C-alpha cells in the first residue's frame, strides 16, 4: 500500500500493538489516522534508525508507518484523490 496522498503528516514507525494504540490516541484527539506497512525506504535515514538500510525485523514483525491529518470542514474526512475518505 502506498503512503497517503498530500495533506497527511508522517508521524512515526511502530510495531502492530503500538500502531493500534497510537491510532486510538490520534483519533481521540480528532485526527484522521492511516497506517501502511513499513518498506525498506521507510527505515533508512532516521525513520527507524540511522543506517538501518535492510532491517528485516521491521518487515518480519509487521511494523507500520503512521500518518495523520486534520479532518475536513465540519469534521468530515477529506476525500482522497480517488474520491473515498
């Protein structure tokens, strides 16, 4: 799954349990939340750890990249380019 479209802010990379926990916290704070599977490019350059170019642990344990954005006017989800929220 590709990263979300423009308007989404990348927060951090987390294991599945922390992803669920963070999603609940961000949603409770009023954010829309999406998570996508971590890819090798998500791990380099400090996303997980500097120099972790081929960190198999992130993929083996299902690490996710968490993205958030503010809801649209009236609290409604902002449609993605495909028309769905």
